[in-house]
């Protein structure tokens, strides 16, 4: 498995860490900072899920008037890893 880290911007979370297996499935997704309960739930929901599907689903999700969200930042992290 390949490990990735991503520093999000414009959100409360300061770090996103995750692994992708050879089939590009998400594992061990962790956020540092942000809304702890909600971000743990996202990690549980996405465990074993296809990274492209997750990125496409979460892209454009907004938090308040920030113009982004932790979920949207995760989509950017996954896009970067899949590029």
C-alpha cells in the first residue's frame, strides 16, 4: 500500500493522511484537526472504497462560506494521488 499525506487549505483540518492499495481503494483515512466526529465518520464510510468514486462524490462539497470543506479537500488530495 502507498501512503499519502495532504495539507488542506481553507479548512479547520490541517492534515489528511490515507493509504491507497494497488486497486486504488482507500484505507486508514485520518484527518488531523477539524470536526473530529464527522471526519472519523468519513474515514469509516470510505474504508475500502474506490478513490476515484470518493473524489468525484465529495468534490464541491462546501462548509459554510469557506468555498471548500474537509471533504472537498479530500477530493483534491485523492485527485493528486491518482494523477
